[in-house]
């Protein structure tokens, strides 16, 4: 089949199908592996790739973005909402269009999520160089701005001949579907190569239906893990994002019940269990709850399921006893062996099944199981107290979350990413449905919220009638908000809650809490503050959203009820308290100056050094 390179890429993507479990526990159905493309066309991708996408517009829909970073972030959130079962494509022109997507690639890379990025590139022949938007490297003419993707993708290739598609695309797809290596893939497509024709074999475009990949753990590794659990007095399970991506939520729930082991969740793993599950112990770590961190500190064996054990989970490795034995059940060997863990390299669902089968009727000591129940009750009381209304306005983050929770259903989906909201939402949100929570805290990308909400709304619309709720601070909203218009334009429904504390208040908290003076974070501290402020509701309304401003809990509740009845994206803006924070109870290591003329900084350094005395040593 004589096709252009661009046409071959489009046809290959269309031919890829996958068996998808739309919601937890649902029967698998066949769906496109690549359900759509987010695109901003320009020179480098409009005349060849854009032409081919238009010719196949009914087979692979194209959604118009407003900013390349935003549309790629939407693709990341789409993959998260679909639990890595489907992969979105984002394509840009050369130059700034491409580099705009680098940040989104970092988000996908940090969170181990699949995303296919296709960027236009300069001419492979170099005959018209330098072309518009080309950055020239005097000593290396083969380098283009697309090389900047290399540190933030799992797979990188520049297609310099049409035949390379035959090997490159299958490798990219295999990587993005591999539970161990999953991450973003990048293809650079030079303008002349995209337009070249080549005789491609018909077999390359045959429909392929992909099935879930479930690598089984090694028997010896399983035996060692089981021995450690049998000898444990106070075992604990950490549920990470890998529980969701393995579709192992029900297996985790059954495992914890059968063996009497408390379960705490990472940010990525939240909503692996329902909040009322008898063994649920709460969110762990810096943005976690004191109850879960108490369990972590007392545990002697920790089974980490699908977690990369980042510092907000481990309290910079101060949250656990020095002699606690870790077991790393993870599809990725890199994660499974961290901190001298006994590795169980394999699929989370199959690993839990195998470990449970070998444990037989073994259960943790009843006193420890009861300890988990005690901490669960403490967590429930704490959340209730934080959400309690005190009649004061503006509301706190926790109170806003409490009002939203009262309105939510098990089919609703909540999403946030940066500022103070990850800690507040992670602690005070009690999961009503499995797989209904997305807090992007691997890269903690400001601006993910609105764009991610757009992507999540598109994904969720195909599987549930529930609403998508986006919680975003004023700072992150100002950083990236144009996908409110994308959602309005595409008909995707989300409800965005803008929490306005007039600045980067959580960084202000960190700045002052570590001995520094308030500087450049709050609007009141901005050099030359003229008193100008943003009317977020008016701004969102100008982009096609139904938007209101509220002040009280009653007004917020009424706005949420109204938003659920509407078919379009809604934005609810409200002021929020600047410094009413929910404490998590875990240490976090951050760089504090060793010497300073400010006494408060010296004191903060002393607290840091004291906290580091409990830090585990490991790799």
C-alpha cells in the first residue's frame, strides 16, 4: 500500500484495539486503544498528519486544544481516568508548539502514565534550513528542540525514513502498554519525511486486539514475601497507583479482609478502597492523615503494592521504623527493590492472589487488626471535625471539601494537582467509589487541574453518568485555564471549584514555616501590587462556562445542586481562608539554609536536622 508516512501512522493507530474494563468490576469490552487525538495544527503537522487525520475523522476523532501543554495534560488525565487502558495522542507543530508539551511529558513520566506525543520537526534534508521556529545548534546540526523530550519520555524516536514506522510504532505501543515500563512515547516527524510515500505491507494495518498484560511473580520471591508476612506482628499494606492500573481494587479489598491487615493509600492509590472498608487506614505521608502515619510508624512489615514510594508517601523516609521490612510488589523491578525491599516483581492483581494463596488462613494478630480499626475511627472523627462549619466566611479548604462530599455520589470523580488542595483533599475526602480520585502529585503540575479535568470528563463520559469535579487554586487557575473553553467547545462537562486565597498560599506556608519572611507569594507581597484582582466567574463565563461566585456553605451547596442539572461546564468561584490548614503529621525534608542571619531560619534548620535523625538509610 503506497502511503505517506503520516497516513501510515494514522492507519496503524486506528487498527489498534484493546479490551477495556470500563468501570471497576465491569465486563471487558473492545474499544480503540487510541480513542482520539488532541491537536493544534501548524507547519510541521497540518499538511501531512493533519490531512490524514481529517481523512479518517470518523475513525479517530480530533479535539482542538488551546495550548499544547494543556491538551497533552488532558491526555495524561484521560489515561489516569481509564486506568491506563487507553492512550490519547497529542500532536503539535515544530518549535514552541512542541516544547509546550515537554511539561506534560514530565507529568506522564513521573506518574507512569501512557501518552503518545507526535511533534512536527525540521526538514530531514536540511535543504531549506533554517526554517521558521528552528533553533540551530552550531556544533550539532542534527539537534532540534524535540531532543528536549528525551529526559521526560520512556520512548523517543525521530522518523527519518518512512520504513522506520514499521519498527518504531509497535515498539512505542508495546512500551506504553507494558505495566513495568509504562510512560509517554515521543515521535518527531520531520516535515519532508511526513510527506514521503512508501510501499507499506498491508499486514501492518491489520486490526490488533490487545489484552491486559499480567506478568506473574517469581515463585522464590513469593515464598520470601510470604515468610516475612507470616513472621510479622504488625503488617501494613500501602496501596499505590499500581493497584488501579492492575484493576486489582477488589483483590486488595478481599486480601485485607481475609488476612486482617490495615491498608493505607498513597495519593496515586487513593480510592483503591472505599472509605468505609473495615481495613481502610487512611492516606499516608506528608499529605496524609495522622492515623495512617501512626500505623506506618508502628508497622514491622510493609507490603507496598504498586507504589514508587516517593517522599510524600514515606515522609522523606522518616515515616517507618528503621528495622521495618518492606516487600515491594510491583510490575517495575526499579520500584520493587527500593529500600532493601524483598522484591515481588509482577502484576499487582496476580501477586496479591499468589501471596494470599500461600498465606492460606493466616491472619495478622487480632490486636493489630483492632489497632487499624481504632485508627480508622480516629480518622473519621478528624475528618468530621475539619469539615464542620463554624459560621465564618471565607470557608476553609476542608469545609469546602465537606460541602462537596455531601453532594457527591459514588459515580463522581474528583481531581486536583497543586498548592494546598492535594493535602486537604487527600486527607479529608472519603472515597465513595473505586477509582474516582485523581490528585496529580507525582509532578505536582500547576495547571494540570483544568486541563486534566477536561481529559477526565471526556474519559468518564463514555463509562458513567457521574460528574467530574475539579478543585483548583487561584494561582494554578491563572497559570492555565483555557481548557475551560476546550470543555465548553467539545461539550465535555466538568464542574470547576476555584478556591481563591489571593496567592500561592501553600508555598507561603512553607516559606514562613521554614523561617523565611513572607515574600513574593501572596498578591499583597507582589512588587507594585496595585490592588488589581481577578473576577474568576466573569473570566470563566467569557470562555463559555456557566459561572457563579459564592461565599457561604449554603450558597456553595446550592451552586453544586444547580451545576449537576446543567449539561455544560460550570465554574464556582469562592474566597478561601489563607492559612487554615489540615495537618498531615509526617516529616518532609526540604532544603533549609545551614547558615543564616535570620534567627528563625537557624531554628528551622535545627528542626530539620532533628527530623533527619529518624531518616532510614537506603537506596
